[in-house]
């Protein structure tokens, strides 16, 4: 059977690095993001027979359409990576309801919607694997990130529950929880201010997280696991 992987948030950052590794391993990929131009450029850079799709994960209709289109053009999806995510960091007292909703909708509801669509397809294929990209702050919490932490903590609870729900259908669900990683999401952070608190003394690179994602996608006896990839940050948080 073809290995077909849908990567939501695959156009940039961690998702893009996952795409690079999976392309080298012979997967057929769907690179999915809101900005079609960037998604198409990423799919093109990978070489081979990959496709780009435009989709806002927070919109159920978009997610359903994307799965229909993927099935039409690539075949059934048997691997799913949820790397689409946003942050709107702020102290809770300053956070707007709009920012709360957009983080919860993109980071949590979005992954629920993509998992629901993927699991339906995986049940018919009698197997599949999902990796959701959480965050260390979903386990530890972080000041100025209460809503973002809630979205990622929720994602961990959701993933573990879903892992139980679908295990008998030979579908595995795992989480990678990164610390600070060099991507657009962290480009405004001054690494100097943070690195002395990171045991390994630096931010991570997208490919370093991507290796953990691929490991979980391809580990047939691992499910319901949260793999922390944070340079040791959790040791001191
Ligand atoms: P980037 O900002 O580099 O990339 C985010 C990706 O998600 C882009 O492809 C973006 O494309 C896509 N995306 C964002 N919103 C949506 C949406 N509503 N629908 C579809 N796609 C969307 O982020 P990272 O690579 O850093 O983050 C990847 C994941 O890792 C996120 O879930 C993030 O929370 C998590 N993470 C990141 C950390 C870090 O330090 N970088 C640390 C811990 C966790 P487009 O804008 O075109 O939609």
C-alpha cells in the first residue's frame, strides 16, 4: 500500500522539515496550509509526486473538502501529522476573546477535525498513524501563554484518549512536544534571553523535531505517547 501522509502546517517550520524527511523515505505527501503559494512552493521543492492544498484547519468545511481532494488525487490518507499552529502570547488579563478563540480553534479544534476525517479513512484501511505536534508548555504551563498552553494541554489529553479509542482499529496516535525551535513562530524571541535556561544551551532546529515525528509515525508498538523534544527544558520548568 502507498504511504500517503497529510501534513497540516507542512508549508513552513516543523511541518516542512517533517515533509523533507518523509519525502526522502518515499511517502506521497499532501502539504497543507492556508497560504497556497507557500504550500505549493514547499511541495515543489520536495521533488517527486507531492501535492499542495489550501485549508484552514479551524474550518470544518475546509477540512472535509481537503480530505476529499486528497483522496481523489493521492489516494487514502494513512498517515497524518498535525503541525498547524499559532500563538498569540499575552498575559491572560490582556488576552482578547478573539485571540483565545483563534488559538483554541487552530491548535485544538483543528487537530480534532483532521483526526476525525483521517480516522474514518484509516478505519476503512484497517490501520494508520497520527502524530500531533503539542508543546512542552502543554505539560508544564508557561506565564504569558495560558491560552496557548491550554490548547496544547488539551491536544495531549485528546490524543491520549483517541489513542485508546482507535487502538483496536490498528490506528496509533502520538504527540511530539517541542520546546523552543527556530521557526517563524519564534523569530521575534531573543535566543540569548532563553538559552541559559535550556540545559542543552540552545533552541532546537525543525529537523531535530521532525526526526521525533517520523520516529513515532513509524514505531508500530508505540501509541498514546508524548515525546518531549526540548533540549532538556522540562527538567528545569
Ligand atoms: P510556523 O509558524 O513556522 O508554521 C506554522 C504552520 O502552520 C505553517 O505551515 C502555517 O501555514 C500553518 N498554519 C497556521 N495556522 C493554520 C491554519 N489555521 N490552518 C492551516 N494551517 C495553518 O510554526 P512552527 O513550525 O514553529 O510550529 C509547528 C507546530 O509546532 C505548531 O503547532 C506549534 O504550536 C508547535 N510548536 C512550535 C514551537 C516552536 O518553538 N517553534 C514550540 C512548541 C510547539 P499558513 O500560515 O500558510 O496557514
